[in-house]
């Protein structure tokens, strides 16, 4: 039984061309709908005009909106991280943190009470001996 590769190099190129054509078509339709592209026709000729100033203005507006959105996102992220850090410190210290000045968001460190160590776990030797008794073929059972 022979397994053949169904993905040939030509198929990949055809798919790439189809994607490019679809993207160009989407751009043309969106540009026409937005008023960036005008099509004029008369009996002697047809013309397609691109409103480059409108396209440039829309691009600049999108860049400004993106910049404002990213700045706001950064501010919100900083505020959320500060709040999460404060809540974590409160939860681990058992006391409320006091911020000395509302302009300085650095909290005053609060001493943390020592944590009791975890008691040692039972030895695994006892468990393997019990296991050996219940499984006669186990190496520990042979001793």
C-alpha cells in the first residue's frame, strides 16, 4: 500500500493566489463602501479613482485611536497589577497594608509572621513492605 502526498507544490501556489485575490477584492469592496474608491464610466472610457487623502486620513485616525487605546490599556494593566499586588500582600501578611502617601503607591512593608514547617511525611519503606506482602513476585517480598 502506497501513501501519496496529496499536497502538491502547485496546490499551495494556487491557494496563495486565491488568498491574495480575495484580500484585494475585500479591499476594493471596503474602499468603495468607505468612499475611498470611485468608479466613473462614460461611453468612451471607464476610470477608477483612489481618494488617497481620504485613505491617508483614515489611516492616521486609526493609528491615533490605536495609540490611545494602547495607552489606556497600559494604564489599566498597571492599575490592575498594583491592586493585585496589594491584595496578595494583604492576604499573605494578615494585616492591611498602609500606603504612606496617595501619590506614592509603594506600600509600607508589613512583617510577616513565621510559618510553621510542614511535618515530615511517613517513610515510604513501610508502604513498600506492605506492597510486597500483597504481591509475592515483588523483589521486596523475596527478602
